[in-house]
């Protein structure tokens, strides 16, 4: 039987993003930025340390010249020598202090205004960073005084200098650090990019490609992703994707089979209805036969044929995912259950006992034909289970009912082997919740639809003994206030 392949709605394939719009480019860019931020955080204390080291070098150079001059007697250096000393050390004034005295080694002729003073013997980390940023941003034309101890001695070297050379050295250092940091971040980002691209991006692209290929041809087994055996998150995601693709292919095959089955059932139902219509015409003539036995069984035969015609219509209705709304009315439940027993052929000669524990006064507010189908389906499943198991000592089906307020509870109980676990998992699912081997599970699915249409419930109830127990609860149809008042008047 030819039929078109069932395909889900598939959107056009989405183009891959550009490099910097994709994860790869973003990862590379973010890595560079983060490494640069880390380098900046390292740079601030680093440049503060560089500034202290530069000032210490200037103090050591000035101290070497001062100690040499201090070894002489209190002789004032000639102006030319002082100028050369100041130029060599890059200072404006050099002084040497001891505990008992201090000596001016060299100084410029014109007095200078000192902007700030720095004690190299007492510098905290915060002060060092603050002073470094201040010099780097605002310095260059200021005169500062710097002093500190000479080695382990009790002497102190004291110098006055311009901070132009200091700031120039700091800018050069900052530039070098920035260039070095940039290349370090670039190399680091490249290494991280290669590693992450190999571990993450490439597998993700493989999964995305598989999804796109599978979406274009979901019925092709070759389009199912072949997952890797890794235990990382992407490997596990690939394994789940492969499992979902396999399950989807199985579902699509089932849908295709159901479509073909629906076409076949529609043809069979069409022919079956014609056959039943002919049988209905023949059975109508039996009412004219003056035979007590014929008159006794003819009405049951007519009802059976009418129900068979209704069943063929209902199968097509279920295939169209619609069920006729119930035509509810008040009716006695006991005769309806008795009809079920007659239709199943469970008379006195059968080895299966059919017990009706329904009080004659119990009425249900329901569609008689639809509820008949529900009870008949449950009793037929019970009869088939009892017949299939030859080891059973007692074979009995019990239909009981109880009214509690506006709800009628109907129970269908049997002494069979019980419901298999596989059938329990998909109990009311068509074509999956079959109780017996070779069944379709359509009966229970239709039964549930009918009960829900009545506003009721149907469920499998656990019982301490062996067997299967279904319970149906049917509420009465709500009565409007006007109808209630009319009933009171009459």
C-alpha cells in the first residue's frame, strides 16, 4: 500500500554565524580582555614597585657620591664639581645626615619649591600605589624630596630632584608591560581557544550538523548521530540526542504504519457497514417469523448488529481524533450489564462465572450505548485473560455498582492473572497499552475518552488478591436551577 512519508515541519537550515558572532570568536575576544584585565591588576602594584626601585637607585647613587665627599674634611666642593655631581645623580640637592650632624654635599644656586616628600624607610603598599599613580598621571614638572637610610648604617641620604625622569621611566615601563601583556594575553587566548575549540566547539558543531541533517531527512537511519563514548557534558548530550533521534524515527515509523492502518480500516469499515446493513435487513424480517425462540433472540440480534454498525463508525471517529458527545439520560444500570453478559455469551454453560452485583434501583445519568461499550470492553478483556490462563482454579467476573450522592461507582473485577507491568505503563494509550499479546489497546483508550466525556474517571485499582480491578466513577449531569424548580412543581 503506497503512502506518503510522514515528515515533521522543518524550518530552513540556519546559517552558521560569523567568526566573531560565534562562540569561537567570542571566546577568543573575552579571553584577551580577561587576561588584559588580570595584567592591569598586576600592573598597578608592579609600577609602584618599579617607582620605589627607581628612587632607591637614585638614593644609592647620591649616597655613593655623598659618602666619598664626606670622607674629606669639611671642605665645600667647588661650584663646578657640585654641578657635575648633581647632573650625574639627576638631583637638585644632596645632603648627608648623621645622628649628631648633617652636611650639605651639593645644591643648586637657586632655591626650589618642594611639592612632596617621601620617606623610603616607611612606605606602605597603599601609599606606594597611590604615589605611583599620582606621579604617572600628574607628575613630570614637580620637585620632590626623597630621603632614606644608607644600608645598615645610621646615616641618611637626603636628595631633592625633579620627577620628570621618574615619570618618563614609569611611562616606558608601563608601555613595555602593556606590550608584553598584550602578547601574553594573545598567546594565552590562542592556546585556550585551540583547546576549547577542540573540546567544545567542534563537538557542538557536529551535534548541530547532525540536528540539521536529521531535520531534513528524519526517516533516514544514517542521519542519526553516532555519539562518542566520553563522559563529559557534550558527549552525554550527544548520547541523549542520538537516543531522541532514534525514538523519533521509531515514532515516525509508527505514525506511518498508523496512517496506512487508518486507510485500510476505513476501506474495511466501508465494506463491513455494507455487509452489516444487509444483515440488518435480514434480521428485521425475523420479527415477522411466528416462532417463540426467534422472537426471543431476534431483538438481541438486532441490538448486536446495531452496535456492530456503531463500532465501525466509532473506529473511524477515533481515527479522526473525535468522539461524539454523550447523549445523556437516566437509565437503569442492571439491564445494561445484563446485555453485556449476553453479548459475551457468558451463560450457564460457560466455565466463566459472570456475577452482577448491581441493585435494580441504581440509575446512571449517561449515554447508554457509550457506557455499554466501556463495560463491554473491560469485561471482554477480563474474559480473554481468564480464558488464556488454563492454571486458574476460579474464573469469575464481577460487575458491581454503588451510588454515593450524585456519583455512581462501577467496578469490574476478575480473578485472572492480573495486569502485566508493560501494559500498566501505557494503560490508556492507543496501540501501546494492550493487555494481551497482539492487541491494539484501542478499547481502553476509547473507554477512557468516553468516561472523560461524561465528566468521570476510570482507573486501575490495586487489590490484595490476584486479578484486575477497574473502577469507573460517573457523576450525574448538573441540573439547572429552572429544571430543579420545574421538578418541584410537578
